C-alpha cells in the first residue's frame, strides 16, 4: 500500500501508515493531521454515499439537488484532505489520502458510512449531519489556524443550504403520508445510536488547542439537540429514547459497510495508479 | 520604460486577458466579473494569479484554471502560477452591476444580496425573484439546487417559463 507514483514529489513512501488501529491510539504523532482527516473523511464518505443517488433520485429536481450536495461534500473533503496532507508533510496529496488509505485508516464517524438506504434514510441522515456540520463550521471559522478557518467559512455557506434542504424534507416526509412518516421515523430510530459519536471528544481535540483549534463540542451538542428536537417535533416525528450508542470511527473502527464502499470508490485509482484523463 | 521589442507584462494587460476567460457554465460573464480572480501580480515575465472557488464542489474550477493558462499562453505568457485561496469566502456580492445585467439578458436571474440572517435558517422562501424572460415578480422557487452548483430553479407564474437564478451566496 503506497501512495500513487506522483512524479517525484516528496520522500518516496516514507509515510506509510502503520495499519493497526490499536497502535495509533496510544500515541498520536500529529493530532492536527488526525483532526483534519476526521473532518475530511466525514465529508468525503458522506459525499460518496450521496453521490450513489445520482441518476436514481425520486424526482428530477431532487436528483439534481443530491448530486449538487454530493459535489459540495466531496469538494470540502478534497480541500480538507489536501490541507491534511500538507500538515502531515509526507508528500501525500488529497488523492493519495482518499484513494490509498484502507478502512482502518479512515477517521470518519460511523453515521456517514452507513448504506444510503431508502430516500427517508438518506434525508434523515443528511439532516442530522447538516445540523451538526453547520455548528461545527461556525466554531471552526473562528479558529486561529487560518487555512482551516478559510475552508470552514466557505463550507458553512454551503452547508446552510444543505441544512435547509434536508430540514425541508424532514417536514415533508414526517408530516406527509402514512408511508413517508413511517419510513422517516424508522430511519430516525435506526440512525439515533450513531449520533453520539459526533460529539465525542478525545486527546486529539485537546491537543489541537495548541494549533488554535478550540471547539466546544458540548455547546454544539446542546444547540444541535435544540435544532433537531424542533424539526423532529414539527415533522410530527418522535425523538428516539437514549440508548446504546455505536462509535469508534474516529479511531479507525468501522461498521462492515465502509470497506465495501471504499472498494468501489478506490478501485479505479488503485488499478491505474497515477492515471490521468 | 524599456524601448526594446520585449513588451513587459503589466497586471492590467493580464487582467484584460482574463476578462476574455468566461465561466464555462455561464459563458456570458468572465472569471474577473464573477470575482473568481482575486489578485494578479507581475514580476518580470512571471505572473502569479490568485483565484478562489465559487463552491467547494464546483466542477468548473479545474476547467477555469486550464482556460486561464490557455488564454495567457496564447498571448505568450507562460510562466504562470495559479494559487487557490479560500478566504475571504467567495460571495455573489462581488458580481458587479454590468455582469448582473449580462446574466439577466442570458436568461438567468441575477443574485440578490448574500443572505446573512441566523446561523440556522430552516425557512427561506424569498418571494419575488424577477423572471428574466417577462419581468414578472410572480414567480416561485422550484429547487434551491439547479443545473449547476451556483443556480436555483424557479418557475414564472406569469409567462409559465422555468428559469435559473444565480443564487445569493
């Protein structure tokens, strides 16, 4: 597993990542790099899931909207992974990080890797993530690490559109027909245990205070609960009761679904390393 | 300053060339008019241009970079550095009055003022985007996501035509 043969940039393949997740948990050499991977992988993986709707949307306008949102997310992921690669300083660019890391090296939260499901599942997942993402970008646009603050300010504008879109659909599905209501509620129930991971913090979040990146996840969580609670109520849906939660994605432990998704996403780049068109 | 045949580049000349590079998806306005070109610096034969993406996922950005290089190369300017910056974030407020009129004549409703409002705005429904075909304000939003990242789809209740709006961003 090496990076693409990217015409003589950087020390060749010195930066091969140790594959075992357990080892990395003990000491994280570069917390800022790690944090940027978390941000970037969330967007890249969710964007890829959204792109799976392209050509399959329930109506033409929605097909176009989902492709647009997917593009925004993949674009955000690309900017973040590029910055991550520069931060790492091992010669990996955004393509090397996207296409030549395997599942345990991905740092996205598990909620974004779940299969797209039916349209209700996609909408509810997108809404839960958008409501989180807008608050996260708002905090990050104020950080003193300028390259990240710049990406955050830009992405915030995009995600406000996304949130309005997914919030609209929450109302229409929840307060729509019997079937749309049932499907939306069922999606909400299935997704709920994956939401807690978004607000978990660990040594990485602490360590990057040094880089000027300070995000108050507890404050974000409380505002997120307000927004989500409000929309869920207006959509005539019911918030699931708190229960067991699933997490581990930030440390490379994923559901069985991510590997399959990456296989599809990465096959062309891995089959033809360095290919251009 | 120099009277020899080598005509020195000036930032003005480079800008004039960039005015001929149109947005591939909205081919009536240039990358300068859209505010994509942020800065032009000339140092001898070297040209450094700073650009900013409209949307993170805009597929036209790569093409715009290629078009910029090609347009400059056609004028003999080949030592070109293109840097992408994210801050300050691109806004449709940078699009000037002339360019807005060009958009309207092309059939795209120009953007309103970039919205501020609260961080989380779940309702929008800006009324009265003016139809670029018949001028009626009796229009409705169909989708905030249109044929490209930067456009929304509306339909006019007066002339019954659908139209694109360059959305405020």
